[in-house]
């Protein structure tokens, strides 16, 4: 049986975290800058479509996993809601299974009984799954609490892929 290939996305108006996981092999990871100065909603949606379509074309995933807008600020953002709708529509149009998860569920999975935070999730991903991502974690950890953490969206996307694999009803040899 073939291993499940997942494209996971943490959508955001400024930046979008993306990851491609084939089984538990991390094949692609990164943070894509979405919004640029002066960009309107139409521009944001067009850029999102280009990025997501490119990922799907290049990697031919079986599943598209998206982080659901969960917190009040996210749910109230019309641009973010439209972006998530657009990403789901692209996946469904290409006949890919589309799943969305709440960020708190994913972070709780990685928290080991401690407070579920983005940084704790990133630490567990580096320690237990992909040690080579530690250099990105160090860059974000060295920033002050109020500074934007560039790679955290990438860690969220990687976490979504791992969370899906651990919760999907998959035979161990398919992972």
C-alpha cells in the first residue's frame, strides 16, 4: 500500500505555513508571505490560490489539512474566512480529501499534559519528530515575546500533518 501524502496549511493573511508529509517523512516545509503592502482581498485570494495550486500540482497529495480559524480574532476576519474557503474549494475541486482541525486540539496533542502553546508544539516537533528543524525554532525563540515569529506558522503546518497521521484510521505500514 502507498503511504498517505498530506499537504497541511496554517492559513494567515500575512503569512501562511505549509508542509508536505509523506507518511511521517517531511518532504517540504516553509512559510509563505501572503500580504504585501497595498494588497487588497482579491490580491490575497489570488496569491493564496497560486501557492496552494502549486503545492497540490507539485506534490499530488491524498489529503489537504487546514488549520481552522478558531480564535475570535480569526473568526471575525472576513479575509481569513474567505482564504480558508478558497483553500478548501481548491482541494475539493481537485478531488482531494479536505480536513480542518482546531489549533487548540493540535497543540493539546503535542503538549504532554502541559499548557498547549505554539512554542511547546514546535519544541516537541523538533525533539520527537524532525530534529533538523531545530535551527528554525532557535531563530523564533531568540525573539522577544512581542516580535513576530516567522517560522511558527510552518511549525503549525507540520503539526497539522503529524496530528492527522496520528488520528486517522491508517494501518501502521501505510504511515
